[in-house]
C-alpha cells in the first residue's frame, strides 16, 4: 500500500487499530491496466487506523476485507430488462486487452446487474491492438446494450520519438531501484499517458459527453438506483469519484513543480473557487499527493476537451514526465479537475459501492439503505490515514 511511500514514516500508521489488512501475496490480478498495485516488500503487515466515527455499530470489522470473496465474480448476467431508458449522452468505457476477457466479463456483469441493465448505456472498448472475434462476441453477449470497439492509433499509445531514450531508461532504472511498481514498464507508461490525454480524443468517443470508466476485475458492490450521468448533468458536475488516495511520490518527482509553472503561465485557467485545498496542505507550495482513483471515473469528457485541459496536457506532455518519470493519469486528472473547475463541480459518489483490489468504498448511513450491498456499511478506507476523503470534505466545511 502506498502508506509508506510518500516520505512519511510507516510507523505513523501503526497505531491504535481495529483491523489488519494483510496482502502479502498480492498478485497482479488487474493486469497492466490497473493503476494501483500493492508493493509486497513495502507492506509487511499494514495496520490501518480507523477513527471512531468510522466505526459503526452494525459492522464489527469495519476495515476488514475478505479478499477471497472478491474473486467470486459471477459472470452470469440476469435476464435483461428493457433497454434504452438512459437518457444521458453517455457511454461505459473500458480499456482492455484480449487476454483480459475474463476480468472484462466479470466487471461487465457487476455493472450490468447493479446498474446498466435498467439503463442500456452503450459500452465502448478500446485497445491498442485489434480485438479478437472471440473477445467481441463474448463481450456483446454480456449486455443487451450497444457495444463498439475502437483501435487506438499508434501515436496515442507509443513513446514519442522526441523522448530521449537514454534519459527515459535512466529514469526507469532509478525507479526500479526504488522498487516502484511498473518501474521499468513502458506499456504501463503508454497507458497512463493515453488515459491522461488521448482516450477522449478517440473518434469512437466523439459522439459522447459523459463516460463511466470501468476496468477489468472491478466490482460495483451495491445497486446503483439512480443515473449518475443524469446526476452530473443536472447538477452541472464534471468529475465523480468513489476513492481518493495519496500517490507514490517517486512516480511524480517533478509533476507538481511543472503544474506550478503552468499555473504561473496560465493563471486564466485556474478557477477562483478551485479545490487546491484537496491537493496541497500549504496553499500550493507542495503537493500532498492526493488524487482521485481514476480506475473509477464518471465524468464529463468535455472538461478534458476544454482549452484549459488541452493546454495543460500538452504542457505536461512536452516535459516528457510520462516517460522520464511515471506520471499517472490519476494525479493528472485530479490536479486538473481540482484546479480548473470550481470545487462544486467535483462529486464524491458516496452512494456507489466500488471495489478495485485491494481497496473499496462502501456506502454508509442512509446512503447504504436498500441497495443490496455486498459490503458492510462504511467498510472501506474512506477515513484511513492515507485516504484523502477528509481533505475533500474539508473543502466544503470551511476548514
Ligand atoms: C452468452 O450468455 C449466456 C448467458 O449469460 C451464456 O449462457 C452463454 O454461454 C453465452 N454465450 C457465449 C457464446 O458466450
Ligand atoms: C453528445 O455530446 C457530444 C460531445 O459534447 C456532442 O458532440 C454530441 O452532439 C452530443 N450528442 C447529443 C445527442 O446530444
């Protein structure tokens, strides 16, 4: 867990505890496309501190997950209901490889059963190689909604020619020595860059405004009894999340200084009512590493298509940090959403239960009622020390 990664003392997290999460043998079950993976040797045994208010009488083991449960993903989809009810200009979107088909079907099953079979939003799949016929037919069979497949052009997926390969190799070696996950992995960097600056430019996505990003092997843990796309549209929100965490500092050593330069050059893009307090604990001097977990996003592509974000992405791209370092799409998206939009346009989907190994968000209190959740109310890391939810809430509480 990146508890210990941001220069903080690991012992700081080992204090009064209610639960222990032990993932000593976590495997890369989520494939390349998973943003977050535990680093075994940095997690001997992690004791998560959960504040009293997170403890609920109805759940004794607040933060205790049972990883084995999470793997029983039913790939069988219940009988389809009438489709076409969803009215938003939106699509489900998944970046996947052919060999991830099992994880793809498992994610689709939870999204369809918990939400989409009542709404019929189309699915869009993206890959840097052609999907096989088998992949396509199995995916089509898993939903009654429209499905389309897009091939990512090479220039959106590969390391640009102008990147200095000697410098990039040096950066990867340094990261490997620091035992950072995906340290010397170039495809992973291609993916982070693609998700940061190119997915919403794919021709197949031009017809849509809103998207729900789904990854292989994730779970929607409760029924979603509302339409999150309508919610964004009707409330003029641009970005919705379920989990917010701190990033590994070693993957982004110069990201924040680059962001600060950009803000000085382009003060016109920084919103007056921004969410800088989510990103920085000292008014912008340093980055506190907080970001929304981008493997789940329900958001407005027109924000990524805006001039502010386009200029921002180009500025980052020209620095080469996607390759010289390992800038992730999660901090890149989060920083942009927090700075260029008013904070009221961000949204914490408290009422959506979501799990991406090994973390989850489970609704609590009134939000939990009647959703047939497969998780215990509040059982997640919302208020664990490395979570950034509290900082998000403080944006709105005048702190
Ligand atoms: C299609 O889906 C049904 C129901 O989930 C399943 O029984 C069937 O085996 C699937 N067919 C193919 C070709 O995957
Ligand atoms: C959906 O949104 C896209 C992007 O804003 C837009 O180009 C398209 O016309 C919209 N479609 C409808 C039906 O409103």
